[in-house]
């Protein structure tokens, strides 16, 4: 993949993670936390994928 597409995917994963954590906080405060764990896990998984994409992008820059 091209470096710019890897950067775009990394940004998308980070924004998905931030939105998921924000939703988890909203559900924890508002409705007593019935869906908090699901959104927190989705945020964690999104940040892990962003980290993997970051490593892949840095490796692509190093290989040039």
C-alpha cells in the first residue's frame, strides 16, 4: 500500500477509537453503563489497529 493510504487508515482508526471511547463515557454517565464495556473494547481494538498501521507505515518509510 502507498504511504498516504496507510496514513489515512491510521487516522480513521484513531478517530474511530476516540469516538468509541467518547460513546463509552456517554453511556457510563447517562444510562448506567449497560453498553460501556462494548464501546470501550471497540475503542481499544481501534487503537490497536491504528498502532499496527503506524508500525506498518514507519516500516514502509524505512524500506525506501
